[in-house]
C-alpha cells in the first residue's frame, strides 16, 4: 500500500546502487552494506555541529570533529584516513592522521 501524507516510511540507505534505499528487513535479508557515511553526513553532522557551535565556531567544530581542514570545512570534501604502521623502526614515531582529499591537508 502507498504511504499516506504525514506517514513515516521506513527505509535504509545502502551503499552501491542507483536506487539505494530499501526496506530494513530486505537490507538484512540481502546482506546489503548500509551507507553509514550518508547517515553521518546527512542526518547526524548538522545537529552535532549546532551543539558545538555554542562553544566554538562551526568551522572549528567541523575540523575537530570531522577531521577536515579549515579551508574545506563545510564543502562536503572527502577525507582519507591514513593508517599508522604497526611495526618497524619508524612505527613509534609515526602517527595516524586524516587527510582531506580536496586540499591534501
């Protein structure tokens, strides 16, 4: 049955598909990968930033919480997590860091 005006429709957005929304039970049954990045970016990020704007600027909050440089904060730039080597002589001197794919900071 079609949804009525004002009725909540349950769906989950999953990764890898043109029409990437599906009924939650179908996502579980089919083992589809949930698009966590979409939920973080489109559902959680703005409310979290609003909360932190009470104590810092939006740019600072976005940079500190979402690992973007000040220049790219708010642009939707993607971040690549760089991993720390686990062994070898230099492992204890190297730290893991996130790097913005737009500005390389």
